[in-house]
C-alpha cells in the first residue's frame, strides 16, 4: 500500500493515537515524580519543575537543601 492510497483521515488518526499515548506516558511519569518527590533528594528541584501550578511559592535558595539537612541530623 502506497502512501497516496491511504486516506488522510487514517493518517491523522494514527498520528493522534501516537500523540495521545506519548501524552499519557508523560502524564504517568509526571504523577510518578510528583508522588515520589518528597522521598527524592532532588525535592526542591522537582517541586520547582512540577508544582508551578500550586499557590505556594518555591523555597528560597538560601534554605538548606532537604537532602543535606537530613544527612547532618545524625
């Protein structure tokens, strides 16, 4: 089957399906990172990247990094 014999609607549907599946995979990754960010040592980085829609401002840069703060409390 040549490309010229394929209806345009079929091509569009295939493209849309691929786009949606990519979106869902990215969405699942987004929620996975969001759920696990409080256990991750890049907590501040993930919060600044993923939580911009939340009303709380990101932590100030002068604040100690959460991972290092936990590390020194021995």
